């Protein structure tokens, strides 16, 4: 199919290639869906089994009269089922991300090829393929949105896991180094999450822009459309034509409706810009907090190494003094032995 683009010298031949390409993409989507559903099935089953077992254990803990040892054993088992359910969820999210990567890659290639084809034809000839290019842009934006939202779920789960690790640290093990390391990881994941949110807003805006361009093109076509009518010989005949579709009044109403749709889409785009500004402020604040935390961690490491060097130096001095004392004691003993032998 890809080789057919270069061979197509006319717009009719190229449209036939596009039709074959659309059919090939549908086959790809069908095959990829079946394959990834096959990959997802064991993890979905594991998630369902783990959830049911956990609920059964919790019900038993609430309703049954159990001894202390049995309660401890069931709580441990419930934690294990919870862990397995979370691992299954992570695997499901990863597989979902990989699926949307494939569809986005295919659509991006199709759009890129179509934009290259556009350079070979004039504006009038390319008007036939313009609706397909707009449709491809919409499909690519929607699939990329799905990909970004799947990544957002993965990062949210990763962030929650770090938070849970911080809460699960025993009090005696909550030393400053471990907490600092987890906090730095939390900030890094949060910054990644902000980048994904920016991508989501970007492709939401692309969706709106593509729809706006399509509506503006329709408005332009309506305004440039020329309709010829037969002359009317009497006012009665003119009145009879008042309800006929396609007259200038109806055309003006269609243009007004399209203009209202443009206004609504522009309002949505404005709200996206406002959300982006708020998100950028939160990202800047998070980045500054992350920088300060890294700076504090670096200073803490420097202080530790400096203190360690001082302590090592002190220990070395004590060791040398001890060796000196031992040498003096040995020399004294030797001197006393010589004096006794001399007597």
C-alpha cells in the first residue's frame, strides 16, 4: 500500500490507494485488538480472582469469630492478594499503553504520508482528499489522547505506590535519608505527570483546531457556492418557492449555525488555554520544590561526608596516640628490665 503512493500519478488513483490504506488500517486495528485482548485476559482474570479472594477474607474477618493467630494469618493473606491485584493492574495498564502506541504509530505514518502527497497536487485537486486528512488528524488526536490518559493512569499508580511506601515505613526506620529519597522520587513522578497532562491538553486543543478548520472550510464553501435559479413570472410563484431548500435564506441559516459551532469550539479552546496556564503554575511550583529538595539532599550528603572525614581523622589521631602510648610503655618495660639485669 505504501509503495502505491509513489505510483499514483492522478488524484483518482491516489484516492484508490487511500481506500486500500484505510482497509489495511482497519485490519491492523482488528488484529491488534484481538492480540492485546489475548494478552490482557490472564491479568484480568488474576485481578478478578485476587479481588474476590480479598473480599472473602475481609468478610470472614468481619463476621467470623476467629482467634488471634487466624486473624494475623488472614490479614497477611489479604495483603498478598492485594499485592497480586495491584501487579495485575500495572500489567493491564502497560499493555494498554503498548496497544495505543501501535495505533498512534500507524496513524502518524498515514498522516505524514498524506502531507507529503499534498505537495504533489494543486489546491483544487487536493480538495477531494482534504476531508480524509482532517479525519486522520482527528483519529490521531483521539488515539494519542487515549495513549496519554493510559500513561497518566500508570503514573498515578506509581505515585500512589511511593506514597504508600512512605506511610508503610516503620517508625524506627523512618530515617531522613530514606524519606528524602522517596520524596525526591515522588516529585520526579509528579513532574512526569504534569508533562503528560500538558500533552493531553495539547491534543485536546488539536482536536478543537481540526474541527474548527473543518467548519471554517465548510463556511467558506457555502459562501462561495453559486446557485442559479429560473426567473419567476409572478409573486405567487415566488411565494411557492419560499419553502424550497437550498435558497439563499436556508444557506444563510446553515452558515449561521456553523458560525455558532465555531464560537462554541473557540470558547472550549479558551478554557483549555486557561487550564494550561494553571497547570504551568503548579508545574513551576513543583519544579522549584523538587530543586530545593535536591539541594537539601546534596547539602545533607556533603555534611555527612564532611562529618565522616572529621570523624575518621579523629579516630586516626586516637589510634596513633594509642600506638604511641603502647610504644612508650614497651620502652619503659625494656628499660626496667635492663636496669634489673644491670643490678
